[in-house]
């Protein structure tokens, strides 16, 4: 069957290749996570989302092939339909729509209690990213433990399950950490970045009743600003109003959700966060950029202001479930809005070069995804 892969460490090596069709007996990553007998699920891939992570892996900024292989199959944002289940699988049946988590457990204590999303190992295992093949192929098999059912009513949003899980986890982590204050009821949030993560975070924070300002560079109106407005947020172009000026005008935010992919912006956010506030970092910056910050001022204001920085990456099965719930609630409260994030479908695995072109050079491509079947 067809698969789209890279040769990690070799820039711009994305290619199509033939790989064996998996069965219920296949171990997709035998050196890491053995599927217990009878717990396998065979899935036909419907759609795979791709993003900056896939582009950066193709640029050889990070990513490693599974042991014994010189290639890595891409794709960590999965959506498919169950074809067959093992004899001990009771939570799924043929025809169910599913998404899969990304990270697989290592040997740390956190991995062993089901929190592989916060592994304490330096070496981590992520499908389509590091040491485990991804989902950008025609079929895959995995352990039912790492699958999440997608309601049929959300079929049109199923490919957003993974990015939704990232946002849901990050927001939950901030609220959990803020229990340290005993009473924390945030009213104002800045979301930095209006890509898929920024817009999904905008939606989830609006569902929680916050007054949300979504900041991105390009002045509106355009699709991103229209989606933010449709969620009931205020879109702000940083070319017209800086983050600092916005904070002076509307008040310092209680919560900042950073999703720009720009480390300078991530550090600048530390300068505008309000007292007792929480700053969430979700960007993964694979470059070597250095930034200058007013270190003394930030240090003093953060200590005296009881401020919190939460870095969040990945999500486990429960976070996928939370993300899917928020997608459902968002569809009910903001009908027809979230699907507008899905801007650029690519038809079939044969068009992988168009997929990469959109990721690399089309600045209007909000969300690129591949219709595999």
C-alpha cells in the first residue's frame, strides 16, 4: 500500500513508497509498544491532517526513523474508520470512526501510569514524528488503548481531533495549575496566533465564557479574522495594534495562550500578562533564534505578580476525548464555524508534493489535510 515518508536527517526527502498492508497481527512499533494479543484494531485511513510539524520534519529540524528503518512515515493527525477488531476489543466495532493519540509510552513512571504525554524520558515515541511510523498511509493498526471514538455527527471535523486535544490539554493544565490560587476566575484572554491551534483555543476559551482577543499579524478582514469573530472573539492585527498597546487599552489578560511558532512572541507575552495570570506556551520552535528580553523587569514582575508559565505538548486519550467534546459543543454554539478552518484538502496520497507546497509556500493555507479514502 502507499505511504508518504521522509528520510530523517535528509532535508526535503519526502516521498511516496510502498509498505506492507497491516493486519491485526502487525506490531506497528515492535521496539517500543507491543500490542497485547487480541487488542489490535485495523483502521482504514479517511483523512490525515498535516501541519508545520510535518514541514519541519521534512526540513530535517527534528524527527527520527523507527529502529531498523531508514525512513519515517509522516502524519500524526489521524482520522479513519475501523475495519476489523481483535477478539478482546469491546469498545470499538467495524464501521466506527476513530482518531488515535500520538505518543506511545516509554519506561518512565509517567509512561507506566498512562501519562506518556508528560514522559520524563529525554527519548520519546510519537507516531509520525519520532521513532514511530505515522498515519499518512492507507491503513494502520494500533492498540485500542490509544484510539478514541469520533461521533458520526462530527465526521466533518474528525481530522481536527488531534489539534483539538492539544488545545484542550493546554487549557486544562493551566486551570489545574491555578488551583494554587484557591480562587481563580479568568475573565480576559489573549490568544497569540490564528492558525488551527490559535483558532481552536479561541473557540474553547469562548466556550468557557472568557472575553477573548485573538492576535495575528495580517489585518482583516480575511478567513482567520472572520472565524475569530464568529466565535465571539475580537481579532487584532499586531501590525495595527501591538500586544502591549492592546493590554494598555483593554487591560492585562488573565490568561495568554501562545500558538505563534515564534519564540520572540512567546517571551514578549511574559511582559503583558496580568497579576496572578497564566501563560500557556504551545509552540515548538525548531530553529536556533536568540531573542533579547528585559530580564530584570520580567523576573521582578513575575515574582511579585505570582504569575505562572505552563508549557504543554501532546495529549493522552482523555485529552482527545475532551477535545472532541469541545468540538461538539463548539458546533452546537457556533454552528458552521469550526469547519471553516479546514481550508485546503489534498486529494489522495499521490498528490503529496502539492501537500508539501501548501505547507511550505501558501500563507493562506490555514489547514491542509489529505483525503486518503
